[in-house]
């Protein structure tokens, strides 16, 4: 790739300079009051009890009117997740309710996805041809790039509403007017009421494109759980021990369901989580074309740590930004070094992937989109380019305010982290963006 157009900054040791270290943000007072009352009641309410797999499986079966969960491969992740939620996550009562509903939703969707595949064999015969998959690390421009590509009617991106409520399966005629759009938007608005500043970090919307981790929850091997909750043992299992073959089999079944009555000319997908499972992903989609965005990994680590810290306070009142920072530094290093391994081993060859500098993309986004389209052999029409330009005029990086954070807030040493990521930065010619007081973003 072309070396990113940003001057390197000299690394210097991170120091607070007398400023107080970051404390985790707090949810609004009414939420804290509800948590306090429910905590006082403790085991007298269902929210004070353990999250039990048998209970959740029974509830999901009753809700769906189905009982066949398919291959038991999902149980390894489910059992590990529930154990980590009970023992590590320090859930508040509301956090326990959020986790319970999220797991129930994943189990219910799993039942329905597998039932539809059994009853309608043509769903599984649908081909996922040459999907475009973005594998850049979070906070490196993938979200806005995904949103821009979603504006092209020839591209099919999974919308948040259809991923969260896929039944009945979406249809072309009502894809933009389905009543579930309003229902999901109401849910997202409630999140905004609890954490009003989160939209400064990550934009949410029912019709916005969603990441793959949102439906690999059905196999219970999803980074979304490691982002939302403090479950380090589960997160490490995701990186070290998961058999991702069944995960991508379910991933494909879900896409086949979404396109059954709302066909896709070509899927455009994204998630940094693919970096930990590149071989399994390419075995599932051998004709996939890849886009990897690149940004200073110290910057993405601090930005992701800020995002995760803000998100976890929805479910816990014991969130340590420094622990989050250490976790994401380890995870990012593992993922980005895996991307180097994949190039050096020949697993990913240059004819199937394009590398995009975050800095080039932010300075000239439409030019970079045109480069991507040219690489993929797609036509970027004048109409679509105009839509993208108008979208960028409205949806700016600081549309809802600046995302403020400091690298040193997360207890990381700048020099040590530079050394950890040196291999990745050297291989992809990624410059240093961050010093000890790097800019927000």
C-alpha cells in the first residue's frame, strides 16, 4: 500500500502530566437508582440469580415454538460465556437483564434460522458469490466505508434491523419500510438515553449496515460479547481455541436467509473479528475479495478501549479502563500480527485484497472508494458517487461531538506498545499517529 500521508511523531513515554487518570463514565441517575433497588432485593428477583443454560434454552424454545438447536457446537461458547458472565462480568441487575435478553435473542434466532433451512431447502441452495469483506481493525475507517458502499443499490449490506429481527425473512418490496425498522430504532434510542455520549464514538441506526459479529452470536463465538461485557476468559477462548468452521457455516446460513426473499447482487460485509479466523473465513468464502484498512495501532487500541469502556458501563458499575486497555492491546496485537502471517504465508495473496490507508481515506474518501471499486472491478456510477458525496456532507466524523480520550488513560506504555506493533507497522508501512496526547477520533 502507499505509505499513509501523515507525518510520524516521535514516541515518548506516556505520562499523565499530573492529570487524573480516566474513570469509567456513568449511566444516568435513574438507571443507577433502579440498579440500587434491584441489587438490594438480590436473589428475591430473577435478576439476582445465575444465568443458567438450561433455563435460557427452555425459554428460547418456548418463545420460538421450536426445540431443535442443531449441532451442539454452539454449547462450548454458550457455556463459557455464561460462566464468564457469572464469575467475571460484575453485572448490575440491568446488565444481567441485557445479557439475558441478548442470549435469548441469539438462541431464538438460531432455532428459527435452522428451522427455515430445514423447511425451505432452497434457502441453503442460495449462493454467496464473491463477497466483499472488510477486515480492517475497528476505528480505522471501516464503519464509514461500509456505510458509503451501502449507498450503492448493487451492494447488499446487512442492515441492523434485519440482523436483530430476521423473522419473517426480509423481502425486497418492504426492505426500506418494514415496521421492524421503527422497533429496532426505538431500542437504539433507549440505549442513547442510557448512554447519551456513546453516539460520539459510534453511530447507531436501524437501517445502518451491521457487522458480522452481530449474527455469529447464534454460534456463541462472537466478539460482541467480549466488547459488551468483561469476560476475559471467554475473549481469550475466542482467540485461542475456537473451531471456526461451524461459526462460518452458521454465518453463511444467516446470509442465505437474509437474501432468500431480498436477493443480493453482491454482499459487502465487515468485521475486525475476521482477523482472528482468516483461514476459516476463506475456507467458507474461497472467492471472497478483501479490504483491509490500516491506522496507527496505538490509536486504534486507545480508541477501541474508550469505546468498550463506555459500552460496558451499561451492564456493570465496575469497569476499569486500564484493564480494558491491556485487553485490547493484546487482542489488537494478536489480530494485526495474524494479518501479517496471512500475507507472508500466502494464505492471502495480493490479487484478492486491497490495503487502504486510514489517512488517505479520511483526506479523500471518494477517491479511495474509487480505488477500491477499480480493484474489485465494480463500476462507480455518477449517481452513486453523488449519493456518497451528499452522505459525507451530512455524516461528519464529529456529527454528534468529538470523541475525547487519551492514550495514557488506559495504563499503557507508549514505547512498549510501539515495540509490540512494530512488525505490523513495518510490514504495511503504517505511520505513527499517536504520541502521549494524540488527537481525538
